[in-house]
């Protein structure tokens, strides 16, 4: 194994290559240990100073895809969420679907009257005595973070909406909260402000045991863009129909007929989508 090889992250930061990080990401994708070892050896043999994390990802993904399309789908989860774009609306639908699976009643893209002005809310979620106003910040560039200006802005909108909500019958007893969901990350200041003011934040890896990554893995709610057995054009047709989860595809196989997928490919696509829905 080569020592002290420096690689370049997407952010431009230069860091020493850490094989443990690659191994952990492959284990999260549920690749078998023999394949993980093969991939690590192949990457180590190809390492050079200045190699990018993107190049390492592509190499690992290609090897995974050749051996296990389902593991490859899990491995590309972060990229798959990026592929829900570019408008951001499928990401709103995706967030709404996650909350629905957790027992919330949701509405996406709803106009609500605040105390002072009307607001378009990306997702309104209601469960028992909890009522959430959720803003979804989708970035097609994983290097873009949500800075403190985002929670400041969302909190001010939430205060206006909450004032109106509290005037509704029985709402004075409900717990109202504003949330921001993003597919990338929050800056330290954004997290500090949100924690101080009581605004909820969910990002790719925050909070640790309730992040997007964690909840998707735990509930088997992978986006259909993760599937390696479908073309980009086919996935786009499904997204245009409002279908965002592998789970939805598995539960309604006739969707494949509706978008014109050849019947000879149905079995493999549905097998992969079912495997991604499994939570163990």
C-alpha cells in the first residue's frame, strides 16, 4: 500500500487518502468483503498525488456496477439525489415521500396565508400535534452549502405563517416548527443559529442519527435515480409523473409499461428496486 498519497476533494481541499473511508462507504453499500478488498487494492494500485475523490468514486462505482448493480445503486445514493434535479421540485416530492413514510400527512408546493403576506411552502407536514413548515434547498453542485442566510430567511417566513396557524381552531395546542432540508450540507453558523432559535435542519449527513442518508438507508427509501438498470431518459419520464422512489416503482410495476421500457428488462429493474427497498 502506498503511503501519504494526497488526493483532492470536491471542495478543492487536499487531504491524505484514507482507505478506511472508502471501505466504510462500500460497506454502507452492502458490498461483500471480498469485493471491497478487490476495489481497495485496485484503487491503491492506481493512486497518485493529486488524484481527485471524483476519480476514485468513478473507479469504485464501475467495479461495483460490474459485480452488484444493487450495491452500486446504494453507493451512488448521494449522486442519485443530485440527479433528482435540476428544478428541485422532485427533491421536494422526495422529502414529502420520506415524511409520509414516517406517518405525516403532507402537501408539496402549497400556498398558505401568513399574518402579513402569503407564502409558498415547499412541504407542509402534519402528524398528531406536530405541524411543520418545510423549505427544501436543492443544490446540483455538492460543493454548495446552505449558509446562515437560509435559516434566517426561513425562520422569518415561519414566524409569519405560525402567527396565522395559531389562530386556527385547535392549533393553539399544536407544536409548530420551521424546517430546512438540503441535499448538501449546512455551514457551522447555520447550524448554530438554527439550534439557538429552534429551527429544524436536515441535510445529507445532519443530524447524525436522523440525516437524509440515515433515514433513506433505515427505511429503504432510495430515489429511483439510484437504479443503474434504467436509462436517464426513463428515469426522467418517471420523475415527470411524480414518481421519485424505487419503492413506488416496485409497488406499481405497470409504470414500466407506461414509459415504454422493453418487457425483457422489467424483471431485473424490479428485482433491483425491491432489493433497495429492503431495510436489513
